[in-house]
């Protein structure tokens, strides 16, 4: 399971759990699937990887298609794409 840790990083890069640099711009606008209900916070799956995410629209049910809109406080931000 992959998680973002943005503390101490620039606004455009982060490191994954293996210490590899990730460009945050590569996520914005992409579609993912909610693997848990997003009651503000939850988890999404993108390309077989699981990420912690925060809904910008309130509750999103498990299994819903979501669009990654950005990053906030170390988490991906998403909105419903359905």
C-alpha cells in the first residue's frame, strides 16, 4: 500500500514508500476508483496502487469513479467523476 508523505517536500514532488520521487502533476486529472467510502478521507486505487485521498465534495461511496483534482495536507484530493 502506497501513501504520500509531503512534509518537507516541495509542492510539486513527493517520495513514495520506497523513496522514489513522484511528480504530483502526473496524478492531477486522472481517474481512479474509491476502494473505501470517502467520508472526507478514504482510499483510492490508481494503476494497481492504493493512495489515501480526501473528497472535496463530501461523501463518495466505495467503488465510485473519482477524478484526482490536486493535493492538500499530504493527500490526494478527489471529486466524484460519476
